[in-house]
């Protein structure tokens, strides 16, 4: 992609966002995208629609922003009536898209200062109009001659009391007046009930013919043309047979929109009928006037011109429709592929996320298992070290001749029975320590003083209790006391584990 001629860094954030959205959808270079977005006022949705509809080269020229119409100055200020649209290379007249002047601008009066400034000219024009009207009444040939010399100027609306409406309401009013004037049934001719610009856009978007009919009620030829030609059975059948590929738009020269359309199409004679269609041979976005009928004509000539113009363009128009259909199918296929790609990408991301979570859970479980094993080994090492240390501090068994002693018979968890004598004033904890360290005492290599030290940071807890079987009595360490005070001179005790090995394994596995 070549470097754009416009510095993108100078664009606003909204403009850069619109540019990114347009290029991601259309895959166009930045220069083309910038030009089209500027034409569409940086509206990405409109630009994308125009690009795929083939309207990228269309420039909608907005109506003047501060136009002030005055009936007294209309003849001197209306220079657009004398403009001429240049024909294309194929000899066809280009049909522009006409956007009517907003009704708010049509009804705004001129500023008071301008009214004072042009008051002498308005007064002179009013006096001249009255004199010319009187002369025209005495000599009727003069208005007819003026009408032939300046047909469009004489056809412009003079009814200042006619209320300006929006394009849709103007079309509805024309259809109602047409049906009432010529006493025809509703929808006998399927007029498009909206503005010319909307009909123009619809014909261009759907590749249809646009039949434009402009009527001037002040012309004597209007009524005969409508009754004898437009409402003839042949013309009605022709229009109804082409209802699927033709849009019929009509307007009265009394309305501003129809007058602007007549000016844009260089109409010099009324009633006027024109046929507008998309012409791909001229350009990819061109709309041309391929047939024009001015003045009253018989139905046979009207139909002959229309059918001849349509036959010349049917093949080209069908090719454009086929191309448009292929573009639409390609765009739909691309959207489906993008959607499928997004779904596949989402599935891949979901599977990757699940794999990542499973891997993290596995690593966590391994880490917890490793930490648990290390803690268990550390605990076993501390217990062993504590036993070695505590064995060194156990008191010696009293001699057989000693009188103040306590004789204890202990049944170990292994089933062995051990008999041991303790001093009468020995604490109950000494008995618990003896039971805990019994395996070290019985080992072949008892701990020496060098390696028998108390483990730092370790607090030993006894995981068993001493119980007298009959009657059952638990001798817990929490109550303290000496052996003589707790168990008496002699006792038979059983060592009960507080936590079995199986229960301990189950707790570790559940943890």
C-alpha cells in the first residue's frame, strides 16, 4: 500500500476511527478512502454503502445555505434556468441528483435592510408587471410569444399562496390533485410517493428505469397530453407492465422541487417526459437521460420512443444487474467466511483457554501435592528430632526398692503391653512423653546428646490419648496434674489414637 498523501495524524479521533472502519471492510487504499469519507462527511456507514453500491464518485451538492427567494426579483436572480448540462461522450445527457431547497429557506423573507434597498426595484417591477398584464390582455399574442421564447421562465410557479411542503408531502399533494383534476382512480399510474432525490437513489441502487413527468398547469397542452397520451390504455399498460423495473415520478411546475428538476434537466418545453437510467458505459456511477419527450405527442410515438430507448439499454442494464448480483454474492460469501473465521477463532480461543486452565489446575494440584509431601516429611523430621530430644530428658525409672512410685501398665497401639514405674510426683506429661518416645527408647541406636536437640519453631502435639478401660476414663493433658493424683498407685491404660492412619490419608486426599 502506497503512503497516503494526507497526514493521518492530523485527523481527529472520530475521523481516524471512521477511516479504520472503512478500510477494514472495503480493503481500499487510504487515498481513495479519505476522498470518499470526505464526500460522506466522515460517515463510515454511508461511505461503505456507497462503495458497494458503486456510488463512490457521486457528489451531492447541497443546496445554497442562505438563498432568499423574492417573487419580485425571481426573473432577475434565476440564472440557473439558462444553464446547460454538457452531454457525455456517448451523446447522452447526464441526469444530476437534485436535492430540493429546504422549505424553511423557501419561506424566509429577506432582511428588512434588503427590502428597503430593493424597494424601488420591486415597485418598478410591480408597475411593469401590471402594465404588461394589461397589454397582454389587449394583445394575447404577446404572452404566447414570450412563452415560446422563454418557456421555462413562463412556466415557473406564480401562485405565491401555494404552501411549500417536504418532498413526500409534495408528491402526495400532486397525486391527489392529479386524480381529482383528471377524475382517475387511485394508483391508476403508480407514481412514486416521495421526492425526486429518493426516486433517483432508488433507481440507481436497484438499477431501474426512472420515468420523470413534469407538468405545467398553465400550459394549454398539459390536459390533452395527460388525457390522450399519459392516460391512454397503451401508456397505462406499458407503465403497469414495467412496474417491477420502472419508477414513475411526476411533479407540477407550481412546486419548487419540480421546477428545480426541470432546470437541472434543461427542460424548455412542457409537458415533459424523460427516461433516466444507470449507464455503466459512461461511468460506474453515471445516471443519464436516455429519452426525452417534450410537448404533446400521440400515444404511439410516446411508446415507440420509450421502448426504443429501453431496448438499447436493456442488455447493458442486465449486465450491470448481473455484476451487481455477483458483487453482492461475493460480499455475502466474504461476510460468511469472515463470520465462520470469527467463530473458528472463538472456538480456538475457548479451547486454548480451557487447556490453559486445565494446565494451571494440574500445576496447582502438583504444587499442592508437593507442598503437602514436603510438609509431611518436615513434620515427620521434626517429630523424630523432638523424640530424640525428649528421650534425653525423660527421668530414669525408679529403683525396685523405691516406695513412693506409680506402677503403670500401658497397652501400645501395636498390641504390646509395657509396664513402667514413675515417681509419684511425676507429671502426667512424662507418661505421655514416654509413650511417644517408646520407639526411640527401644531402638538399637538411641539418640546421643550431640544430635538430640529441640527443633526450632516446632510445637509438639500428642496425637493420642491415655484411657482407662473399666470404668472408662480419659486422662487428658489439658487437666494437668501428677500421676499419683490422676491415676493413683497403679493403673492399666490403653493408648488410643486420636486420628487413624486411614482417616489421615483420606483427609490428605480430600485436601
